[in-house]
C-alpha cells in the first residue's frame, strides 16, 4: 500500500484535471450565477434599508403634522384669538372680536 504525502493531495489526478477542463464552461456559468445572486441580494438589502428609513421619516412627519394640527385648532379658538389680540392691543380687554364682512 502506497503512503500518501501532503503534496500528493495538492496534485489532481489526470482524470480529475480532465473533468475540470471539460466542464470549465459550466463552472464559469455557476460562478457568474453566484455573482449575480450576490449582487441582487445586496441591492435588495439596500432597498430594505431605504424603505425602513422612509417609513421612519413618514412616522416623524405624521407626528409633527398631528402636533401642528392640534396647536392650530387650539390657537384658532375664539378665546385664544382674544388673548392674542389683547396682548397686541390693550383696547379689546376680553371682548369678542368684531367680524369683518367682505362682499
């Protein structure tokens, strides 16, 4: 029985080398498919990160909108308008503002 040395494992037998050379096109095709798959996955992960960032932005904008809307509702109440006008001009002193009609 022959004893195998480490360098014997590094050298392919002739049949293995022939097999690799005959199927070199197939192995190249597999390598191209693997690179294509890696590229698609990378782009997909980028799109997911972008989607999550946009989702967070929408959430922040919605909360800002609701806050501004509630402030606008409070600021447009008659009592708040009266307070604001009385601070600008001391002539009103708690009376209801006059309505200006336009035709």
